[in-house]
């Protein structure tokens, strides 16, 4: 029996996780759920899974959630704030933490889980992008197990037998759908609306990652994520566009073998894999029928058009604080785009300007990482105000 804390339970990954968990009550018990502002959904989840704790971000939301829980006679206790997220991620009764908060906000609770030696199911790629060295060290020192949830990295993990000799791997190929604007001319991207950017052709996801998919920043963040997860050089990571999203990535071995993982584009597949690893459980997703899939296409990404993908390689090669700067600038520019303050192509502009302008000292600890993040956000808010 695994005891779970699900950080970001009300989000897309959080809901998919609970969908899989509900299919296997004999395997999983929920200790804590967290959510941002969606307290009504969180209350419904508490009614079904009866966790010890529900964690929200601020006291006003907590008051409303407590009232709802009382009205449905649910005994779940409501906690508030970042320290509470860290506490439920590291509590001694917890075996497994699903890290599915979006953005830099996931960093501290994920680190807390890693330090406490948990089985960490990592959807929050931003925390590895920001603090890959510190996170992998915390996993090692804390005796934690890091299992990737991102479908591409989960695919790569599944295609690497354990133990394997890292010298046997020539390269990793991350597949990318190319997002909703794969074939849209750059001239037409200027007037894209947030809803158009969030209408992903293959995956149903939260709004931030949906915009990241449209700019291909998501693939860029995933390149950096792969660098830290698999200890491979940037030069050995490549990206191929595969619009059908059936092949979720490939490991290319030195002998000419490439191993790929296939499946429907449904996050319950990697979630079920990581929840049950090394066993296999039903995820609620059906089997592939290749004969009905039709054509599978593959081609190289256009790095002139998808600026953010190029920037991610630049940031990874630059090292130091660059990935933190890029991630923070991107979170700000995407939020400003979703709020209607800037245009779609301004995301590229702000992210590129940030990488070229913000040059903090190389961070050595978590406080430094948070300081670079905050410094970049202050810089980005100013630029966004000037633009808007
Ligand atoms: P989402 O927006 O649907 O959900 C985000 C969750 O985090 C919600 O529960 C929200 O309440 C919570 N949250 C938001 N801001 C918070 C804050 N400041 N503090 C605490 N909690 C906060 O996002 P999602 O699509 O589920 O993505 C979650 C993470 O998983 C992201 O890092 C994303 O890159 C990654 N991921 C998602 C998918 C997918 O298919 N959705 C696939 C791969 C990776
Ligand atoms: Mg992915």
C-alpha cells in the first residue's frame, strides 16, 4: 500500500492521477491533496478520497474550503501555505509524492519530498529546469526515487533497462507534437488569442503548459529536464516533430538500436506506470490499434520559427543561472499573454531579451535559485508594463 500526497490535485495531472488512484483502492491511500483557488473541486476530491489534509495557498480560500468540508461532514483538515505543502510532501507517513503544481511554485515542496527520501513522481518539470543540480543531489542524499511523469521522459525511462551502462546510449530523441501552430505561418501568429493557443490538437492540459506547447518552450524545458534526469549532454538530446503523438520518445543506442515507447496521448499512461513501477496496472486507457492509426509523420523542428526551443538549448549550453532566468521570464510572459496584456510573439521576444539581459551570479544553493527567479520576475514585470 502506497500513501500519497498529490501536489496540484485540482490540475490536469492531479485529476488524471486521482482517476488512476480511484481504480486501485487496494494499492493507494491518499494522505494529502493540494490545490490553488479551486476549493470546490478540492472539496469534492476530499469527499471521495478522505485525505488527512488538504492544503491551499491562502487563508481566505481555506475558510471557504473548511465551511464546505464541514457541510459535507468530511474530516479532512485544511492547512495553508508553502510550508504546509512542504510538510505534507515530507511527512513520515507518506511514501509517494505526485509533484504536479505548475511552475516555480512546485520547487520547494518537490525538494522537500526529495530530501525526505520519497518516491517522487515528477510532473513539475520547472523545478528540474530551475534547480537540476540541487534536486538530483537531494534525491541522491535523501535516498529518494525520481520517476518522470512527463510523457517523453517517462517513455525514455521505460526504454532504459535498469541497470544500464550510460556509454551504451548514443542519444535521446524527444518527440514533439509541434502544437496548434505547427503549420501556421509566423506572420499569422501575431494575433493569436489565448484560447487559440490553449487549443492543443492532441493533449488536454493546463493553460500554462498549453501555451508552452504552442511556443515549443515546453519542448525546450523538456530538453533541460532530460539533461538532468538522464545525465546526458545537451549535444546528445535531439527533438523531432511527430504530430500524431503516438511515439512518446526514443533512446538511441550505440549499436544502432532505437527503443521507443508508444501509446495513446493520455497522461494516465505515464502516471499509472510511475505509480505502480516496477509493476503494471490498468490506467483506464485503451490499447493502441496501429492499423487504425494511419500515417505517422516525423520531421525536424523549425528553430527560426520556434524561438523558445532554440533559447532552451542556448540556456542549457550557457548553464549557471540561464535556465532559471529563461524559466522565470517564460512564466511571466505566458501569464501576461494569458491575461491579454501582450501578444503571442511577445513571449518569444521577452524570453530572448531576458536571456540576453539578465545575468545573475551562478547560484549555489536554493536561496540563490529563488533570488535569481525573483530578480528575473521583477525585470520581466517592468518589460511587460512597458509593452502593455
Ligand atoms: P494545471 O494548471 O492544470 O494545474 C496546476 C495545479 O497547481 C493546480 O492544482 C493548481 O491549483 C496548482 N497551483 C497553481 N499555482 C500554484 C501555486 N502558486 N502554488 C501552489 N499550487 C498551485 O497544470 P497541469 O497541466 O496539471 O501541469 C502541472 C505540471 O505538470 C506542470 O509543471 C506541467 O508542465 C507538468 N505537465 C503537465 C502535463 C499535462 O498533460 N497537463 C504533461 C506533462 C507535464
Ligand atoms: Mg511532455
